[in-house]
C-alpha cells in the first residue's frame, strides 16, 4: 500500500500546475494546499475547513479501503477536495463553483499535458475515478463544496 501523503502531495502539485485553476485562486498557487493530520497541531478538519480562505482548495486524505478492480483486490484511497470559490463581483456570472469543478476534471497541468481526469497522479495508482461535487455547510452556516475523489492502486505496493 502506498503512503497516501505522497498521493496528496502529488495531487496538489498537479493542481497547482493547471494555469486556469491557479487563476481562479487569484493567481496564488499556494491557495491550493494539502491538509495533513499532525497531532497535536492539526487535529480538526472542521477547524481547517472553517479557516480556508476564499478562494482556496484544500486536499485531504479521508481514508483507504479495500476494493476490487478487474477481479483483483486493491486499495482505494479516498481524498476530498474542499472548495471555496473566489468572490463574485457585480456583473460576474454565478459560475465560480461550476468552473472550479470543471477545472478539477478537465484542467490540463502544464507538465503532464492531459486532462486531470486522465492524469496519473501517482505511479502506483490509476487516474482518478469520476468524482462528484456536493454542497456542505461549515460550523458558521457558510456553504462550500467538496469533491470526493478515489484513486485505485495498481496492485499492492
């Protein structure tokens, strides 16, 4: 089994390499970042979500579970991207979250040259399964969106 922190680190690097996605982060690639659990400093995902700046994307490992791929037992790594869109100014179309989701799947990292949905994020994993997007609400009642993504390992590392 691979170390999921490598998968998260690679995913963040690839997302930072999508020029249009960085543009949605007001040009600041550091607004695309990983959350790694680290006791006692980082022990509350709810708190981390609450502190996300707008705009930003935070990648979080949610767990690993057994799965099957082509009749073979494999590991499936669950990662969630938490999204906060940039401020919508008067006259802007209300498409910020739609644009982010499209770029997370169809954006093309410069170094890779293929859409994210087809990109190999980790050499020991297949490209991401088709993701979904869903609305959530933080502790203060503010909406954000999350994109659960699954990566299936190729065999057992």
